[in-house]
């Protein structure tokens, strides 16, 4: 019952159907790209950064129920089309610091 991520996604207008039938139509943006435009987002190029931010912006702090002395993790992801380098999605996510973990594994 506690929010742990606050996310804002920005899409180019040409990939948004203004006549969508309901909110669940966009429950998966990647599914819409695949079905509506034959774009497989998991195969496209992306850059993702993660950094600790302090202070957390006011809106994210409210949504995540963070105190003013708590940091958050800002994740920014930009996905671009391989063939054209056109931006397909830009996402800013604020995550509660105590719900965030990075694990790197190298196996031979």
C-alpha cells in the first residue's frame, strides 16, 4: 500500500492515439508500439542513467511520501529507433532509496 516509484513517460505525439478507448489501452506502452507500429521497443537502442538525488523534487517527494531529508534515485531512460535515431520514449522515474538495489553479475 506504499508507492515506491513515481514515473513520467513522454512519447512523440505521432505514437499516441488520441481516440484511445480507455486508460487500459495504454497499460503497456511497449505493447502499443508493437501492435500499432510494429516497433519492438526491447530491441531498440536506449541509454539509462541512475543517480541519487537530494533533494527530491517536491512532486515526487509528495507522491512517494518521502521526508525532506530523504534522497531518491532518479532514473532517466531515453529509447531511440535503431535505424533513424529518432526518440521513441523519454522516461523520468523517481524511486524510493530504500527500494532500490543494483546487482551486477559476471559469469564465465
